[in-house]
C-alpha cells in the first residue's frame, strides 16, 4: 500500500510541475506577442490614400459592377458585366487613381479598349 501512495504522490508532483512549466511557457510567449523583430517598435500605420477625384473606367453604357475584391495592396478587382461586351475583370489602382488593365472573360477580339484613359 505504501508503494501505491508513493506512486500517486510522485505522479501528482509531476503533474503540478508540468502544469507550472506550461503556465510559465505560455506567459513567456504571451509577453512576446505584438513585438516585431529588430528594435521592438511597432510598424507605423500606412498613410491613407490621397483622394483622386473621379475615375473613369471607360466602360460602355449598360455595364454594371457585379463584384469588387480588394487585393490588400491598394488594388480593386471589379467584375464588370453587360454593356454589349463579355464579362470582364477591371483592375484599378486605388492609390494612384488609375485603371491598370482589363481581363476579358470572353473572346480575345471581343474587347477593344478605348484609346482615352
């Protein structure tokens, strides 16, 4: 019976030491959250884009924006439908305020961008 009591006591101590080490490790890791490598300073917030006024997409009348997806780098990818053209994706640089290009989802010759941008 003494051996069982000793075994239970040793196992209890091992559990308590293990839980203590786990708590210590978690506290050490949590103190490092939010720090960046280097001087420990947080990165500066990105400046807000400057207003650019009106941006003309040069799409024909009857076109509509079906969806807009932001890529996280200041570009918007807009799915445009209608207007007598095949569906297309218009890529717009929101920081510079200009249209970067068009990806046509139909025939290659079906999309003829206008010369003025």
